[in-house]
C-alpha cells in the first residue's frame, strides 16, 4: 500500500507557492498525498473567487486531496489583520489536527511547508504525539531572525522566547530542510547535523519550458533597454534603494519594469511620481505564473535585491532560480550567498545589499556591454541545470520521504 503523506501549508493552489509542485512530485511518485491549507487569500487579501467557508473546502488538485480550513483573510495586510489571519488559521489547524489524529486513518509522513509564521509547524507536532509519523519540516523562513531583521520584534525577552520555541519545534522533526547553505550553521545550533538537509529551490516548469503565454490584459512595453523585477514588493526587497538607483540613472535610456505587488508598491509609486520619474517605471501588477516567460522575454536584464541585514545575506530568493532557468542575465543588490552564486555562475553582476550606486553602475555597464548579456544568460541556465534542476530535487525529496 502506498505511503500516505499529509502536507501542512499556509498557502496552496490557486496561490502560487513551491509547495504546489512538491505535492505533485510526491503524488506522481506513487504516494497518497493530502494537503491541509487555508482558504486562498494571498496576495489580494480576500478569499479567492470560487472558494468560501462553505464552498470548495474539499478539493482534488492534480491527484492531490486538499482540505481548506477556515480563516479570516489577511485584508489589506495591516499588522493587526495579519495577526488575526495567522491566529484564525492556527486555531483551525489545531482543531482539524485533533480530529484527524483521533478519528482518521494514520498518515505515514507529515511534511510542513513553513513560510511564515512558525505557527504552521506546531499543529503537526500534536499529530506526532497521537500517531507517531515521520516528521519533515521545510523551513523557508528562519524565525525569529527574519522578524528581528524587519524590526517587527525588538524585545530581547520575546526574541529569546521565540528562539527557544523554534529550537523545541526543530527537535520534534526527523528532518529539517533548508533552502540555503548559509542557514546550516543556525540550524545546527538547534538540532543534530544529521537532521539537516540542504534542499534548494528550483524553477517552475514554465521557466524551463519557456512557453510564452500572453496575458489577457494585453500589457504594453516601452522600447529600449529594459530592466525587470518580478515578485513580491515588500520591505525586505529594499525598494527604497532600488528607487535611489532609478534616480541615479534618470538621464539614461533605461526602462524599469515592475511585475508583481506588495505592501511597498504604493510607496514606490509615490516616490517615483513625486520625483517626476513616472516615464521611467512601468507597473504590471500580479499576473498568472504561466505568463512570466512572456514578461521575461521583454526584459534585457532581470534584477532582485534584499535589505542589508544578516538574515537576508543568508537567503537565496527563489526568483534567482527562475531567472537562471530562463537564461536571463541578472543584476543583484544582495549580500552573502545570493551574491556569491551570481558571481560563481558568472550569470550577471552583483553588488552588496544597500549599494545602490554600485547597483546603478552595474546596470549601466550591462547596458553598454550588450554582447555579454547572451553569455550571462547561457551561463546562468547551465549553472541552474547543474545545481538546481527540478528532477534533482524530486529525486532528493523522494529519498527523504521514503528513506
């Protein structure tokens, strides 16, 4: 009989997160997979069309059973509303976990997709106490370090409490998967080395297949050299310094194309407008994943950035793999591991976080040396295929689950 795997996650289809592909990988590997998640409400802040408290709470997606639990949607993303969103889903998880733990057939493996907050990793521990399955935590958001970096918490007592809590959580799991090598030292402070596996991100199939699907809204693109960002536009992405680079290059024939949304987008738009730079920046909002290769094809260079914080220097954003798999040259404003990967792969140029002058210089250098762009793109794709490919991750994941 096939192993039964239960996945806990804050987000699942139609929300676009890597856990969607993880569930599909496991299902295609002959496992019986069930996902526990909340009502989809990211990133818009309201429950997605077609779903509701009494609508499509039980579903099947690509052979994967899905149970969607009640929560209060995140709304406009205020701190209070986010806390309510997290706590409501946490309460639903606790109740549903007790139900399946006491009254349903046993799951052999629990797989937890931790983005944020760490609450998602607690309910599965209750299931462990009841049924003793194999426990796997995929930790994509190193708590409490991220909260400290974003100045969300400052109290030393709260930080100590959270660190103690996370250390206890780690010890309840048989395996902890980390997305960057730089997280290893921190993880090893919490659990034994043998419990930790490096499990980097990979690019979705749309980026490796490069099928261009044009969005229904028929976006328009300016002519000339274009630098594009695709993804979340939040505090961590350091768009304040991206804006500083935009100002430095205001007299250059450079277009900035911003694909995505987030809590910092409104502030970015205000800064651009107030500085008279609206003709330099074009916004495209959120778009379906399958349209991303089309957007990428309109850019000469892709960029990404993270704040100058220690935790972010250890982070490798998933968009790096997407950019590489798409054979696009990359400009980074990021310290640490992400910076090193760009240089090791020779897939573009990178400066340290916060160095907006160097960032602007790098973009200008790439604009004036277009013959390098094709080579950068090819180098990135080759490095991706060697180090991050989806088949490699699928083989690794299968070994972890079945081992």
